[in-house]
C-alpha cells in the first residue's frame, strides 16, 4: 500500500510487531459500514464517479458476505483490517478500488470504526445491566419483608430486609447504566473526514457520513479526532466501575453460600463440584465475577498508560487501544449475564437469615431508640444503658428480648415491659420507615418506582 517510497519490504519482526489484524479483524463490520458511508458521500459530492462508487459498494457487500461466512483472513503483510479489506476489494473489482481511500486515512478510519464498536459495546453493557436490574427487582419484591442481619465491618449491625439489600445493588446498576449513557453522548461524533490529521482538500460532506453512521454530528477538530481515545477510556472507566459493583455482590454471594452463613444456595447451573470432595458445591461463577474485575480494571490501566504523554496526533502506540477494550467488553458481558443468572436462580434461606438477625444483638439500637422515645433519655445515655443490657445478655448467653423484666429494671428502672415490642427484628425493620430505609413498605415503594424506570409498568 505504500511501496513507492521503499526499496525493500519489512522484516519478519517488523511484520509481526506491526500487525493488528489478529485483533482488529473484530472491527470488520464497522469498517465496511464506514467505507460504505464514505464512498456514497464521495459519489454524492462528485469526487468519485457514480459508476465506481457503485462497484465499490457492491464489492464491500461481497466482502462482508465472505467475512460473515469464512471469517477475516489474517494476512500480516496487510497489517490491519483496513488494508485487508481494501486489498480484497482490489482483487474483486480492480483499479476502481483505489478510489475508496480518497479524502480519508487509516487514522480517521480506525478512529471511526473503533467509536462505532465501542458504541455497540456501550449499548450491550446497558442491556446487560438492565437484565440484572430486572432480576434484582423481582427478587427484592419477593423478599421485601424477609429479614436478615445488616452488617457494618461484617459484624451484625441492625436487622435489614433482603429486599432492601438487593435494591442497593439495583441502585448501583442504575448509576452504572447512566454512566454508560453519558459516555455514549460524548462518544457519538464522527471522526470520518478528519483524514490523516489535518482534514482534507476534497469537498467532502462530513455531516452526511456522520448521519449515515448514526453519529450526532462530525467531530470539530481533526487533530483531536484522530488522536484521542478518551471515548474508549471512558467506556473502560464505566466498565471498571460496573465490575467493582459486581465484584462486591459476588463476594457477598460467596460469603452467604458458605456453610457457616448458609444464607443462600446458588443454582447448580452456575456452580461447580470438586474432583476430590464429593460434598462440595463451589460458587465458581461468583468467584470469577469477583476475579474478572481485576482484569477489567487492568484493561483500563493499560489504555490509560498507553495514552499518557502521547503527542498529537496519531502514534502507533494507539494501535494497542483495541485489545484491552475487547477483553474488558467480553468479560463484562459474561459477568453481567452470570450475575443475573445467579440472582434469578438463587434460593435464599430466609429462615437462616432471620435466625442470624436474631443473634448478635442486632436490635440494640432499637432499645436505645426506645429509651430516647419512651423515657425521654438523651441518646448518648441511652446508648450507655443499652450497652449494659447487651453485656448482661452476653453474660447470660441470651438474646436481648430474653432478658427478664427484672433484669431490665435492674439496668434502668425506666425500662418497662413495652420495651419487648421494640426488640423484635420485625418491629425493628418496620420502624425504619424513613425515606430510603429498610422497612418493607419503603422497599415495596422503591420496587414500584424501579419497575416504572425499567419500563415494566
Ligand atoms: N492499524 C492501525 C491501528 O489500529 C490503523 C491506523 C494506522 N495508521 C497509520 N498511520 N499507521 O491503529
């Protein structure tokens, strides 16, 4: 493609280090679409004859058919998807193929193809997040009043409802989805027509190609358009944040599925057995969702470090933009699907959860609140009195509501029998009816809002 200036061909090492075809062949659909839009515009502007443009268009269509049927041939001599396609076009239609590359460069070509690819990846991530949200909302509705211990420091803190806990992840997924949507808005401008770096002298119509490819408008600066990959970094940032959220839920499922907890049984279809211990059922899918977050964050780091300090405009370093994005996108799709499957198929062992909530003095705050409300005691003092009650219960090896009236009277004479109502885990969660709190009514209200947001109602 550039033979004119060169006396000899590239060495084997040069061919190998230079080739991006082994991975950028994944861009073939985008590359054909962008070339098709480009040649239609060239014809419309009279830069290429209608006849040549039609031949090029038909040729591109035929090549798409070949790629679809047999995959993209990996010819290292041709370096990348752009040259593999152009060279095949020349084989198919002859010299007219050489007119396709008028008023463009591989620099704006790859920037355009990659934006189109990342745009699809964003749409896929949004769909995957939504499917996970649908699963979370369904299970949260079912378990709006199921009681479990809420933790801080992984120590029993206060009783919460399982529905509330699941809806916490719904909210995270909602923000993740909106981050992807925001990134899409900034990404959706067409670099095509920026050419190598400076624009072109041909009378092209950039708005036309932008429209044809579903972009909102052409980019405003050709140097910027061929040399920035912030859209890909932003995608990876969104993917990394999503994977961090998924890894936390995965970790909780792993803990909950352990025998000492026994809060959940994960579906067989997303678990594995052990080759030596017949009793084992391992939460491998959850562990891999947790583990894959490391690789997705690594992809983000990889591209950020690649871009750091690069002068304008295009540099070959940027060819390394694709692998991390492709890897992260594949992993994210898989993780979202695995997590949705685990949430849908999980059997929550509500009896175990409730029993755990009843241990660990989870209603101690309710006792303190009762002292404030019913006996007019300042919260700090109430906290102290409650501490004494917990200490006594611990000494006796009983739960708070198993202390006798006499026990309570000895701790503080202002405690009366009506305190027992406050000490049950049901009363505890029902009382936390502040907006966004764990009370079943609050959870049901949030579930109803979520269903509307998801277009289910
Ligand atoms: N294979 C290159 C990439 O993926 C395409 C752009 C090459 N441009 C150039 N001037 N060498 O980034």
